[in-house]
C-alpha cells in the first residue's frame, strides 16, 4: 500500500506530520506564537492609548517576560502566578526607578535581588517564575532608564502587558493538557514513521552509504525516545484517569521498544557478523561490514514491501478499511513461525520484528483512538487483539512517592547557585562599570543567564561560550538591520516581533541561535530608543564576554561543582536505577509479585538524560581533551545500550500475566544475579567506596540456566535471554572505561 496514494493523504496531512515530527506537541511554535501575540497586542493597546516609544519598549519587554516566565502546566496555577507576577513586577520596577538615582545602593540591591531570584527555585515552578520576573523587570527599568517621574506610565504599561499576556495565554493561544498530549501523540506517530523510513534506507544502503544510513537510524531512534519521555511527563494532566495514563504509557513503551528492536535486527541481518547493540547507540561509531541481505532475493523484496506497508500503517489516520486490514493482517501473521518466508534465520528475525512492531502499532491505536473495526480480522490479528485486551485489563496503576531532596544549607543546589551567581554578579557589576557606567547591566544579565539550568563549572563554561558566539554574529546582524530600518518605527517593531518569534522557536534547539536573535533584536530596540550606534553593539559584545567570564570564575572558585563530580553523581544515579529496573524485572520473570516496572524504566531514562546533558562539556567539539571526550561518549553509549535492554526486560516482565508464550522461570534470579551485582559494584566504585569485589565474568546466562539452543523457546523466550546476555556484556564493558577491576574466569 503506497502512503502517497491513500485516500485522505493530502499535502496538508504531510505538512502536519512534518511539523509534528520536527516540533513535538508544537511546543516551540506555541511558545513563539504566545510571546509574539502578547507583545503585538501590548504594542497595539499602548500605541492606541498614545504611549511613547520608551513605554512601548517597556511594555513589549514586560509582555515577553510575563509570557515565557510562567512554567506551571495547570491553567489555574498559571493564573495565580501571573497575578503574583504583576505585583512583583510593579515593586521591582519601582525599586529600579528609585534606586537608579543611588548607584551604590542600587547595585547592592541588584545583587540581593539576583540571590533571591535564584534561591527562589527551591520553591518550585512558581518561585522560579517570580524570581525570573523580578530580575528581568528590574533589568528593564535599567534598560529604559526609568526614573521616579516615569513610574505612573511604567505601571500602566506593565499592567497592560500582563493583561495582554493573560489574554493571549488563556484565550488566543490556549494549551489544554489533553490537546497538548494529543499533539505529542501525533508527533510520536510521525517520528515512528520517520524511523521506519530510516530502516528502509538501512535495508537498501550500499556498503559505502551504511554510515549515513546508520546515523539516520540512530537519530530517528533518539528522537522517538525523546518524544516518548515528553509524553510520559504529561500523561497525568492529559488523560482522564490514572488507568488511561498507564495504558497509554504501556503502548508508547511497546512501540518504542519494538521499533528499536527492528532496527537492531535489521542491522544484524545486513552485517557479516552479529552487530553489536552498542553500534546503534554510539554516535560516530562506524557501521559494521555489510553485504547483500542473506537469503533469496524474493525475501529482500518482500521485506522492503513490508517495511513500506508498516510505515503506511503507522502514518494512517483515517478509518481502517479493507486495504488497511489486509496489510495489518499480513504483517501480524509474521508473529507465527509457519507464516515466516523462506530466508536465513537472521532475516526471519527481522520479519518477526516487523510483526511485533505491527502489533505494537495496533495496540497504540486502540489505546489512543478506542476500539477498532474487527470485521476483517484474520486469526493472527484476532489473537493479537485478544492479547492486547488481556494486557489492558491487567494494567493496575500505582503511585510512588517522590524522594525529597534532603540536602540542606550550602549543599542544596539552589543555595549554592544563588551564592555563586551573587558573587559573579558582583564581579560583573564592578567590571561592567569600568567598561560603561551606562550599560554595565549587560554583563550582569549574561552572568545571570549562564547559571540558568546549569549545575557544574563545565556546563556554565559551555553555555557562556555559546552565548558569546551568538552575540558576535548578532552584533553584525543588529548593525545591518539598524542600517536598513533606520528610524522607521513600524518596520522596526515588525522586525522585533519576527526576531522574538525566532528567539523562542529556536531556544530549545540551539542556545547560540537564540543569543543571535536576542542581540539582533536589541540592535533594533536601541534604534527605536534613539540610542543606537555600532559602538553600543560592540559594547554589548564586550559586556557579554565579561559577564560570561565572571560567571565561570564564580562557578570555579565559589562552592565549585566540578564537571567530574557532577557527572559521577549522575552516573551513580543511573547505575542505581539500572540495578533497580534489572533486579525488579528479573524478579518478576522469576515468579516474584508484579511491580510498576515501566515507571522505574522511565526513571532510568530520565536519569540517563540528565547524565547525557551533564557530559556535554566533556563531549563538546571544542574540548581539547580528546581521549576524555571519547571515553565519555563511549560510557554514555554503553549506558544507553544497558537502558534499552533493561527497558525491554521490564516490558516483557509486565506481559507475564497475560502473554501465552512467556512463563516465569525461577532459575533466572540466580543466573542474572551476577549482572545485578556487577552494576552495584560499579556504582559503589563511582561513589568512592572501597570496593574489593571485582566485576565478574563467566559463562553465558543461557548456559547458567542449563538450556541448550533448542530449549530456549520453552518456558523463557529467546528474547529474554538475548536481552539478559547483551545487558551482561554491556555492564562488563562499562568496567574498563570506569576503571573497575574485572575478574578473569578460570579456564
């Protein structure tokens, strides 16, 4: 079935899928439209009331802050924060105007305000939002040169800005939790379709094209996983009850795992030797030696056709007609051994994976869209549907209390960051005053920004570098735009709106791009305020470099958190989560009572995501420590491999009560105990404990079970054994780069 020829497959549908895949949930588009809408509405209202350009700039910047600062997901909480934010903004601009005439007192208060704004993060989203509003509005008062005589006009402009921000947020561009979750589900479907497209490219790639094809599969798998995590964080608010949330979570996990397994088996089928799972998770790793797909050419042609059919099944959005049912029945039939085509065992594994992915897609569609037409079901499809219904009935939601951060005093991250940014801002004020007594606050702003969402000296250094790079190019763009616009107010404001949209649309993608658009926008604002000159933008560049340097110095000298320490803490957390998931999954596969394994698996994914972000300073292209960069990338890739196998074990264990081909095997607990012990040994070594026990190696888990190859498909499926063995190999592989001793088995 050709997707392009399907009824209802319109150009609009393709555009929607492309947008959904590139911007999951349309979160970036929503952020850009909300901010631009709030700023445009504020400018329109203030201009109609006869306010001058300085008040227009004040209103525009306040509307921007009032829109992007709000972090809560529930509308009622957003409304409360907006109301509190207006009060904070009015107090902040008033203090800025009063203290602006007393430089020393004003500078001291600015440092105190910065400390309180960062410290407020410990009080959750609302504390973070109010601290951000207080700081940014004080900065606005310095930017427009507010005085006490200007206060009535500033209060009016800011009140209008907050009102317009609320109107756009709640009426013009509303985001309901259920609607956002629906768009995220569409993004998951679109990204799953793109991943199957990458699988097709991997199937047909010539040997010289394999590296590129494999990289596309890696990227598609990572983006699908990213969307799955985004859905996970919004399930509670976007579904009617906890049972429905658990069902969606289960089906998303099934589809993600099935598609990743399909890619691994396809790579193995094309490889001259068994493809290492790590190859799919290590960026830049060369593709294995490949050749023609083994077996008859008819099998390769059939696989190509079935992958195209699977992609069409994923992307199908209409009512399931006879053609769709026929394709679905054919793909699901591959779950039965007698329906597999004549081919090599490796290629037959790929056909099995196609059938399992089709089953996962059907389960996802039932969970998201409700009951489907069953009139054209084949026996294989009916059996798959019965399995899904049995699994759905067995789903029992459970809750786990979050562990509170028990660190106190200066050990608390918010306290430490507040002290660091206060010291850095003090240095930035002193240095900024030496550069310019009028625009020293740019250095303070940069120092503040490089501390946002960072937790180590290395992260602050990378963020400061990216901001400086974006500012350099933004200065050039600002000079060019100011020359084109001149003193024409309307074109300048229109360009400002375009730049604001691009700023927020690109912010999650590239901090460098966001800094570029911010600096270009500032060039236009200076033009509107009649204070523009190229010297001003060059000064902006100098102040940015100074602020970034002050932030790095403060982070390095005041209560420092070294990148190594930060990554070790996160690595220890990942290993602990990995041990918990593996132990619980193996326990359930051995006959222990059921647990909430999918939530534990997602906690592992979140911890791994935090570690991946924290290692960016180590893996950044400009780092001079090449060996260290290679080692960090290798460790993260191995952990991603471990997480994939642990996720798969957890998903299989949750099928245990309902799946006819999976039964508990009490021998697994003892056989897989070595793997869990090894994970905990490595975690203890990372935590700095004295570890005398080495990482153990030995016979394969299958041999520990006493199974031969023929009996692997008895009580425990071959898939479970494969995941356990690959996980065991990957954990042993972690020992060398993490400097943990490995025992050599007696021969």
